[in-house]
C-alpha cells in the first residue's frame, strides 16, 4: 500500500496482514461504524496484527454523526475493543501520522508544536467510560491558550 492512511471498515483477513506489513495507517471511525459487527472485529484484528490505526470522528463525511473526539475514544473502547491507551494513541500520534504531520505534532516531544488539551480528569482511562461529558479544561495551540473552561480566544492561523 502506498497511501499514508486509508479509511477501513470491514476488512478481509488477508488485507489486514497486508496493511500490517505496510506503512499505511488504517483510519477507523467508531461513531460511524458502531452498528456493524464485522467492522468491530476488524478493528481489533488490525491492532493485534500490528497494523497502525488512527481514530477519526468522520464528521463532515457521509456518515460522521459527531465531531467529539472524546466520544470517539469512548466508542473505540466500548464498541471496537480498544484499550484506553490504544484509543488515545490512535487519536493523537497515529492520527497525526495518518495526516502526514507526525513529525510536527501528535505527541509531547521537544521540537514539536505544543498542541495540547488538558482534561478535568485524574486518569486518561476515564475517557473510555465517562462519555457525554466535556472533560476539556484547557486547549493550547502552538503553546498559546486558546480555550479555558468557557473562555474562547482567537487563534492566529499559521
């Protein structure tokens, strides 16, 4: 496979192995996929095969009912059998790589943009079972605070 990322649904077993051996990242949309059992099984099989997977809301596509990534992480855990750590990685660093920005953002490392959310939770695993709650306390874009509990500030585009 030559693509950086590919949207996957119900994936045949032979294609799971091919994806696992490639540099392509499988893009999963739990908010769109929850009603289809074969897609749920495919998600777990992709992870177990060693394939890189990323999570997306699917919002703006034909069947994306939400833009809330906190809900997407929760659905990935409850409906696609992700662990909370797998879901957070798929929604951050893997998603950045799927978009071609893995060297710039997606993880907290020296030299990368400081695009960060700070959550009102003691444990990241809360995201997997405390859905329907906005856990966001603060958002930083390029190191500048752009949101803080009810306060929105204008962010200059780069």
